[in-house]
C-alpha cells in the first residue's frame, strides 16, 4: 500500500514549485507527525506560494507542530522565526512558554509581537516580567500586544503593574495605567489617585483619570472634583464622573451645562484655533452625557434647558432619552407651555424617541 504522507514529503523536493505547493498543502490534511519537520523546512522554500501552503498546513496540524515550531523561533532564517511565531500565536501552549519568553527579546519586532500575542493566549505567569519590559518597546504593535498579554494574565500582573506606576519613564507609567484600566483591580484606586494628584506628566494624569472611571470606585469622587479647575484634565474627569455614577457630582455637572452661553458662539467658526469650540464646548457635551449616565432625575430640568441651545441640543435629547419614562412628564409639560415653535419641534422629537405621540393621555 502506498504511503501518501511519505510521497508528499518527497514531493516537497520536486523541481516544480507547483508540485511542491500541492504537496505542502496536502500534508496539512493527514495529521501525521512525520509532516512537521519537512513542512518547517519548506518555510525556507524560494517560492512564496510553497511557503504559504506550508504555513497553512503547519497551522492545521495544531498541537503536533507546537514543540518543533518552538525550536524554530531560534532558526537562523528570520522568515522562519516570523512564521513560527505567527503560528504559535494561534496554536501555542505551555510546552513552548520558555521559547516564547526568549522570543520576546528577539531583535525582530514581528517575532516579538507574535510571541507576546501567543503568551497572552497561553496565560502563563512565567511570562509577566519579560512582558512588562515590552511596555517600553519602540514598536507600537509590540507594546499593544504586550499590554493585551499582561491583561490576559489577570491578577498575576497586578502587583508588578502597580510598581510600574512609579517608573521614571512616563511612557511606561502610561502603559501600566492602560493595563490597569482593562483589569479594573480595586487595589489600583489609591495608587491611581496618587498619579492624578502628583504625576508630573499630563498624559499620565489624564490616563489615570480614565482608568479610575473604568474601575468605577466612588472613593475617587473628591479627587475628580478637585481637578475640575484644570482645563487639561476637566473633560477626562467629567467622563469618569459619569461612569462612576455618583450623584455627588450633580451640582458640578449641572453648573457646567447651565453655564453655557450660546450667544458667545454667534458669528464664530468652529475652527481648530477657537478655544470655545476646542475646550469649552466638548466639556459641556461631556457633562450632558455624564448627567445621563448618573441617571438622577434631578438633572432633567437642566437637560430640558439644554434642548434650547442649538449647540448641545442633540446631546441633550440623547441624554433625556436615556431617562426613559421618567423624562416623559417634564417634557410633555415643556411641550405644552413652550411658545417657540423650533424648540417645541425638538421637544416633540425627543418625546417621540421615548414612545410618546401627540394626543396621548397616559404617559
């Protein structure tokens, strides 16, 4: 009986690239361990189609190919290293953790990136120290994959991430904060509040505020309110207050919305140099959204008044809609007593989004 696997392995050496390609493609279907090393050798083939077919087959072989691919991370051919790392990012397991950790220090950024992705998928805590080093990698894709891998490691990564909040390099502090924002550990709240108050870098302080919003701890309210007088932090603080959802933020947020003077924008162009459009208006828009997220009905009158402004009418309507039936009675009363037809139209549109129709008796 013919040995099909052996025949296809032999065909990998044929002078015709088409024959080699077909052989490489076929070997992925047999799930025979004899195919693995010949297919890895085929990754060095001079023809791209053969290399692609070999890559596909090695991926299809799954766990059979994992240990040899781990060894291939040290291959002299950088193309083989890259392909091996990319396959392990899909099929890697605990058997190649050590090889992947070593690959994190590979001079080839593509190998580093795939190795980080593979380790995130495997989730072995042995990788944490080296992954943390990659948060300062010069290549954004490597930093991103390292950050995702660190997050995938879960609680194991939290203590070293908290230590990195004190790192001298602001970019590393920033990456650590981004990872903590995804992990949302309660133990990060106090260290993040310290960064908001004391970090010398504005970007780090902004990201710390965002992370606090993601964690959603109400202990942060006082600190967030204390930075509202700093233009560079105000919008981030408002968004965080909305996500936390504590009613203690209502007075500050309503004051921001009610303080918008629409006539100040008359005759102005929404240009990138205009501070009103670039600083004040986004802050007010964020405050409107935050009021909706908090969901306290005491904010409804402020949002009703916001419907009168052409600048934030859309945001106000969206916010009122999130209140659901709670907003119906105040809006119906506004619709009945408003004399400005333009404003009545927009109030009616908002009511329609809440399911109300003219002539409806019950709310």
